[in-house]
């Protein structure tokens, strides 16, 4: 296959994988008729340099991907919670990758791309996992709490610290049934994808779970992560779950809150739900953490969860927790996009594309985040 045919094949493959029609892409390219693009994709017409550059931008690919025929090009691998992928998952993955690349561009054009290596995540040791298992996981979670300065209620600060201090994109998207979470590490840095429609406490848990995968990104293979065990989860996934519980529920703090509510060596369901709400975790996560800390008996917790008694209490008491608006994209990402717009580095149309809104929605979207297009934001102090 000659070079022109290879480029043509890859262009068609990219368009179809994104479910874009010839008409839609032709309009974005400014072609008067879709036959022009059709001729390019069939190899009948040689593509011009500017056309390839623009198509690469639309498909969020590097030009080298098309010119090199994929040789030497490695698409960043998205690590999903479940290994099986549906059409919905693939669509979400493409959007995720696009936002990640956009995030990198926003960091560059706002001159904030020099933070990546300043605050490295804690290192982990595969041999220690194999040797000490959950004991090592607990130590790793404690180290992360300390290094990341998560405070007494980690779930309250974790998303902002990962984005603001560690430059890890925490992206929220409506994934429907496509999955609960995913993570990725690429030339743009690291990112975590969370299902925006999940319960707030589920989102917190998934965030901590995916953080474990980023910390251990280079030491576990996909086979190790996805291989099922008798517990229907791989050993690595069990460690990720244990890490999430330990980092969100610091042992000392949990013991303190548990003891405060203990009366005659008993604790009510209402008080347990209160603790779960305070730490922003699910009631199940709290109960199993209490078992691991030897504060509750395993058989009592198993019976309680099986009979759904405490779940009913939890559901009634946490209705208000659902009242908060579902998160949209990423606080850090949106702030960078607004900054880039304010600096004149991107157009209003480009901003709309970055935040996945129509052009007509931009003004109201900006006002929602406290930015007025008519205000002068160039006024500044002179440092002493």
C-alpha cells in the first residue's frame, strides 16, 4: 500500500470510528461537497498538507499517525474498570482522550505546563505487594495521605489536590452504563475518568481506586489487573479497593469518630450513616473498613448488609446528598479554558469546542462560572 493509500485508509478509519458522516466532516473542512472528502478517503485524490493538518486536529490525532501509517505511534492506553468494551465505552474513551489532549494544550497556552514533575506521586514496589499484600496497601495509603496532605477528611480535598497540585485531570462524564471509572497516563500527563451520574460517595471511591492504578501504572500488567480470582476480582483490583477505603477513611480518624458515638458498647445505624456522610463514602465502604480495623465483627456486618437494614436507613438519610448538581467535566480544566479565552489564546468558538457546548451556550456557561465577557480582567497589582 503506497503512502497516499495508507493516509486515505487511516483517515476513513478515524472518521468511522468516531461515527462522523462525510457531510459533517466536509462542512467542518469547508468543502463545498462531501465528494471531495470521499475522494480523499478512497485515495483517488491526493490530500493537501493543510487538509491533513486540519483533519488531524478534528480527529485529535498527531499528523505523524497518518504519515507514518501508525508505525512508531502508540495510542495511550485507557485502563477501564472492566476489560470488556462496548460501542458506548469506545465512544466515551475517544471523548476522554480528546479532553486529555485539550487539557495538555490548555496547560501549554496558559503557560501552566511546568508543574508536572514538581510533585511526583508516591512510588510503590511490586515485590512489597507480593510479599506483604494488604499490609503494604495500608502503608501506601497512609503515605499518600501524608504526601498529598489530604487532611482528616480526604474525600473533601482529594479531587482538588490531584488537579491543582499534581496536575492530574479529574474528568467527570455521563458514562451511563459504560463504566464507573478509568485512568490513563500519556504524553499529556495523567488523568482519571469518573461517571458523573454515580452517587457522590461512589465517585469519591472510584477516584481513590483509580489513583491506586496511576501510582502502580508501571508495575502491574493488564493481565494481572484483569485476571479474575475466586473472589471475582484480581488480586490487584482487591488491593485497589483496599487502598481506596484506607485513603478515604484514615484509621485514626475513623476510630475517633466511632468511639465518640459508641454507647454501652453499641453504635446505632444512624450514627454509622452519619460517619459515612462525614467522610463522604458509602455505608458499605465504612462498614468493611470498621471490620478491617477490628471495630465491628465481620459476621454482623455481613448479616446487616445481606438483610439491607442499614441500606434502607442510609438511603433515607442521604437523600440530600443527591441534591448537589452532578459535576461537569473538571474544575481545573474549565478554569484553564476560561483563562485561555480571557488571555486571547483561544477563540470563543474554540472555547465552546473545548467545554463541549454550542456557541450560543458560551455566554451563559461563562456567567455560571463567574466570568463576564464584558469585564476587563487585565487590571493588575505591581508586586512589591
